[in-house]
C-alpha cells in the first residue's frame, strides 16, 4: 500500500506547479479533495481560528494540532502536509513531534525557526531563534525521518522579516543541505526576492499566497515560471467560510433565509449517501 509520504514524493517528482488549498478540519479537507486538488495543508492559523476561535500566536498545543490532523488525514486520500510550528520544544521534542505527525497520517511536517510562542508569518511581533538552534531543529526533524518516521520534512524560516533577506536565504540553503525535502521562505517582499529564492535554494520550494499579505499575490502561471513547486493558499477556505457565515447571519437577522447549499447536497458532501450504500451491504434479509 502506498503511504502518504510516497504519495507526496510522487507528486513532487511530476513536472509543474502543485496548487494547494489549505484546510482546517476534516470537512474542509474533504472539500479540497472533492474539488480535484491533489494535496492539502493543515494550516496552523486556520486550525487555531476554527478549533479555538483564537489567533495564531502559539496558543494551540501539539496535542490539539495532531488530533485535528489525525481526523483530517483519516478523511481524505490525498497527501496532507501538517503545520508543526516550532516542533514544540527542543531537538528531542521536535523528533517526537515528527514521529507523532507521521503516525497521524501526515505526508510531510513543517518546522520553523520562530521563537516559541510563535505567530502567523504575516503578522507583527515575530522573533526567530539563532542559527544554531534553527539548524538543530531541522537536523532533529530530518533525523526522525531517517530513523523511521515515514514522513517528509518542510523547513521554514521567518528571518526575512526579523533579520534580512540574505539571512533568510542563508538559512534556507542550510536547511536544504541538512536534508529538508521542501524549503519555505516566509513572506518575501517582492517578485525579485521570490526569483532569487527559487534560483539560489536547491530542491523543492513553496510559495505562500495570502491576500493583503507581505508577499506579492502572483498567479499560478507566474509562480511556476519563477520556479516554485507548491503554491499554498492557507486562508482562502477559512476566509471564504467566515464571509459566507457572516452574510448568512446578516440575512437571517434581517428576516431573510439565506441562500446556501440545500440539505440534499449537504448530506452528499458530508457522506450520507456513501453511508447508506454501506448500510445496505449489512442489512438483514430477515
């Protein structure tokens, strides 16, 4: 049987850009899969917002994230990349986190170099650890993979905002040298920086597309031309859901029943029809 890691490795080996809408629960992941996308990412920002109703400022725990990930990964067949924040501690914590994410069914785990408690990469107040600690985290994550955790490693730096673009590039190149499978430079501020990142850092690279964020919101064709392998859209589904719910609530408050998917369609999305088919298999003839 093909493992989640092997599924992602196969996608990464194919030519072209991978579009990756990000999810926050099993239902949103199922919608990504049903729409025909080939992979998804469990966004820490989105999970913190949906699960806790709180900002992505390090308030959500490892246990809450891995539990949400287990539900997501068990619902879909496409590869799921998981936001593992800072690894939740020192190098040994990082190794445990990577093993836990692999056991939950993730195809890849992302580890970053922020100080804990971390925060969303496009918000203020970020800090990063020194180079040595950043490299130790990625080394520990790679060691966990090489010692048996069936999962890929994405290494992320937030040093562009806290230090400089050159420091961020140096960290990215070192992450690749340490054996990370995918490299993510958070919040480059121009197209030129995005071009240099893809040109100067070996291996697979990821772009993070956020409306009104710090990075230019480029179209998929341009991202592919620059050299990115994955284009992540971390808040698209969450933002769309919030907008739709706000509009529905406003309509109801004004005395109008809001337009939305009908009950029959909703049952199909959630899986009632598949459930009924399975139920028929075990129905007694008596």
